[in-house]
C-alpha cells in the first residue's frame, strides 16, 4: 500500500527547496558516457543553483564541460514541475543558434 504521508513529505521537500538541489539529486537522472545515471551535483553546480534561486540575474564564468547547461535544464524542469497551477512558469530559451536553443529545450523536456 502506498503511504500518502511519505509522498506528501517528499513533495514538500522538493517544493520547499527553491534551489531544486534535493529534487535534482533524488529524482532526476542524466547521461554519462551514454549511460543513464543518477544526477549527482558537484559543489560548483550546487553553488550555481543557489545563485539561480536567490538572485534575479546570474552570470556564470565557467570552463567548458562544467555541466552548467544540464544543471540549468534540471533547475528549469524543477521550476516547471513545482510551479503553481494558477501561476505557471514561462520559459524563454535564447541561443546564438536555433539548434542550440532546441537542444536545451529537449534537455528540459526529457
């Protein structure tokens, strides 16, 4: 039998954490070398998510392959999932090439 109290408790944890770190690490998966693996955030990725949650604007100076695009996609997906039905999220994805914007939307979607 499903314990609804546990489900509500988990939902509350995900909703309360505006950084979406809990949701990402407990319920999202990512690809690593072609395999689906649990999404484990590195300390810098957690700091980035904290910045997204606590600031209106965030600028990231980062090296290539830092996982920021995937981390941003996870945060965006979390924002959409946890949005109030009376105040849904609107996502605008801008890139210098259409393909890049479409790829980002695919990450969010899956």
